[in-house]
């Protein structure tokens, strides 16, 4: 068989050779070059479009007109903005800058990140104006709802604290320029009738370091500050210090004009370092030191509060649902230091925990370190020995009744060597007592035999003493000045009612408040009250009987009525020794609110029904303590008859004008 070979009119094409890699790379390089050339040619056009779009969006979001005269590139990677300004609607210009140049790091763009090199800001001026409710800056403080809130992102309505803190620091350090130059930077404010300003002749940041002088004016006062610091994105560290340059201290402007508060110091320095150990946690550690601080605020103290030196070394840990101040943190003032532990948990339930455990520290160091002006009665006191302090506080928001409060101040070898401004034993002898109303002295009288209304404790009936103790402090003769459970109960009550509804003070604390303190309602008064109470009770400076005797002779019991004997005459026209059990319980009922006595009675002069439950409660407790007999309890009726001057203030009298029936002086 013979094979026949057919001759086709065409030949099959041969396989082409592969294109060399070098040629491919050249082609790609050409494309890149052409693209870059195109972008370079159109860069100003693209920049203007992006800037216009972003400026318009920001203007609409803020509700202000944000404009610039020109924007473009200077060189390859430097953006220039001329005539930048922010103008609120129908108001004065808030901010204006002559010229801004920003150098962009090109290598960062390859990593799809925007990083800045050198930045120059020419003569920026920020002008704040406010008259009444009209201002050119309050619009920035408006709370605006956004669609992308934390709750919608998480779907659980909770904030990831570690992620949020990490995002803030990443943005701060990520956009920190290599260098900054800002000549003639001024912030000026005219708020109502007050003027203040900050002027920086030249502010420069070079190699992560900056230092400048600032002229600060506050109305007629002018001071000069030296400001220096570090901004180091590589180590995620920032620091700043501010100190005086002449004899005048650094004084924060406007604070006194706005809040009647003076804040001044010689120098202050702060450092912060950010760390991200893993994806679920973040940490901030650092310190803050302030020298020769001075504070004046009538709600804190009527005098200047001074502190030679205070320092904080802190470590804050952020979890996904928790914020924690680590116990390695140190809070020190003058010669003493404490290591507090504070933690807030947002989930699975909102909970606050505070712990302090300082087993031993020098007693004299503690008292010498108390800020001058804050505890006037303790200034100059000399003591020996050591102290120890313990605090454990736990509060779950949804379970207030489970609140834990445990605090204790212990001593070792402690004794008072010399009293300072106040000798707390003076109440052991007759003394002149000053009664205060709203911080003002309204009456003085002797607490002693010179006063015809003074009664020694043995001349005051047991029924009255026991009724007042039952109402105010049933364990007076057995505690050391404090009842932790009573303080815990008062905290729970105040949290539930969202107001100061219950005090938790013992008779010892009430005595100290009335005798040694001016009754000015300042924030730190309670701390001084507790320290003096601890001193008197722990050192037995005054006996329990004498404390109770003084207390019963000075407590307010009516309008300008002080002491239980004045009360007996005011309400019942008799000596205190003649009071009945029912009358004694009534006097105990008005001790917390003596000016409200008129509202204990109806128009016929009879006790109102709400006092019936009070009588049952107090008499029941007295019976259980065997302070009254079963017959006393069974025969007790909540009925008393007013016979003294108080009667005319309760019963309607034709000669009393109607508007005086609710005289606020008696409320």
C-alpha cells in the first residue's frame, strides 16, 4: 500500500518565541513613566478638584465657610495653599493663614499611606469672639450625629477602648511632620468683657524637638512662658514642659474670669508614651510633675491652696471593654506617695473598682505634705509614728445594693507631739461657740456653766439622749468616729436618688463639723472633718461623754435656737430635764432639719401622720436596746403639745401676714 502525500496550499505557522523579560519590564516602565508624566501634567487640576470637594464637604459638615485663595504644587512633592480661612456664618473670621506649604513623603505613597515632611505655616491667626450666646467658635462644639458610630460599627453598642486609643495615637503620630516652622502664631480671644491671647514669635520643630517663648496676656496681666517638648513618631513618645521665665508664675488665662478660679505654677512637665502589645490591648504610660502650684477657688478653700511639688507616674491599660490604672502608678505630693488601682469595666456589666493599700508611711510626712490652705486646722501639727491606709470600693451600676466600701486608717506608735493652728482639746473646757448660717457667723454663746442654758450630760434626760443617739448614731459609744456600714448605706442611697440625700455622719463627725469647721460648703471640708475626727477619737483627746455633752448643747434645734435646753423652752416652755419620752423623740426628729419644724404639724398643731412611722421606728429600736421598757413602748403616742414660742410659728395667727407663713428663713 502506497502512502499519498497531499501538498497543502499553505503551511502551519511555527510557535513564536517568548518575549524577553527585559522587554516586558521596559514596556511596564514606559507605561509607569507615561502615567506619571500624565499625572504630573494634570496634578494641579487633580489637586484643585480634590481640595474643592473636600473643602465643600467639610464646610457643610461644620456649618462654616472654608476657603483658600489658591492651591497648587511647588516642586515635585510640596503642596502650597494661599489665603486659607475659616469663617462662621454671619460672624467674624475664626482662622486665617497667609500661606501653608506641606512636603509629602513620596515613599509613603507606595505603601498607600500619607506622610508629611517639612511643613511651614505663615502667620496663622486664630480669633475667638463671644458676646452672650453669639460667638464665632461655639459651632465647633455642636454635637452632630453621624451614621458611622461605634455602635453601628460593632453592632453591639459598645466601644472598643483599645482600638479607639490606638486610632487616636496612630493618627497623631502618623501625621506628625518631619519639621514644622510657624512664625508669628497668635491666638487671641475676646469673650464677653474679657481678653486673653497667646503669641508665639516663632515655633519650630526640628528633629522631634521644639522650644519656643510665648507671651500670654490675661486682661491687664502679661507673662512670658518657655515651652519645650518632644514629638517622636518612631518611639511613639510625646512630651511638653511649660515654665515661667521671670518672677511671675505661669497663670492659666480666662479661668479666673470664667470660673472664679486661679490656677498658677512655676513649672509643669508631662510625658506620654504609647504602646500596643497586641490587637486587643493598648497602653499609655508617662508622668506629670508640677512645681509650686497655687489654686484658689471659693468652693475648694477660702484661701490659696499651695503645693510645693506633686508628681504622677501612671500606666493606663486599655482593653476592648475596660480601662485600668495599674497599681504600679504613683501619685505623690510633697513627701508622701500612694499607689491607687482604678478599673472601669463596660462589659459584661458596667463596674467601677478603686483600691488603695498603703501598709505604712510616715505620719509626719503625711501631715507635713497636706497642701497649705486646704486643711487649715491641721497646719503646723507635729506627730510621730506611722500610718497605714486601706480602701476597697466596688460599684456595679446595675447592682447598687451590692456596692462594697471598706476604708481604714491605722496607726503604729502614733501620737500628737504638738498641735498646730488648732488645739483640738480646747473643747474639754468652757469655750465660746460660734454658730454659722450659710458660712456666715450668726450667733455666739458660751458652752459652759456661764451660759444659763448649758446642761451637763447628767442633767439631760436619758430618754432624750437615747432618742437622739437612736436617730443619729446608735453606736456612738462603741465606734472610733466612723461607721463604715453607715457610709456605705449613704453612698448607695445617694447613687439611687442621684442626689445628696443621706450623709452617713456620726455624732463625732457632726461635732467636729460644728465646732472646728466654718461650715463653708467647700469640696475638701469632709476630708478635714474626717481627719480631725480620727485624731480626736484615736488619741482619746476628748472623752465620749464630753463630746456628747458639747454636741447636745450646741446642735441647732430651731430658728436661732441652739442646744437641747433652748429647744425644750422653745417648744414646750420647760427645762430639758422635764421632757417626756414623746417630746424627746420629737426633738430627735428635728435635728437633721431644724428649720423645717413647722412642717411637722398640721393647722391644728397636731403632729402630722408621717411622724407616726418615725415614732414607731425610733421607739422600736430603743426597746430592742432596752433603753425603754415594754410599757413605755406600749403607752407611747405620737402626740405632743406646743407651749413655747414655737406655737405661734405653727398655729395661724390673725396678726401674722399670709406671706410670712412660709418665711424661707425658717425652712
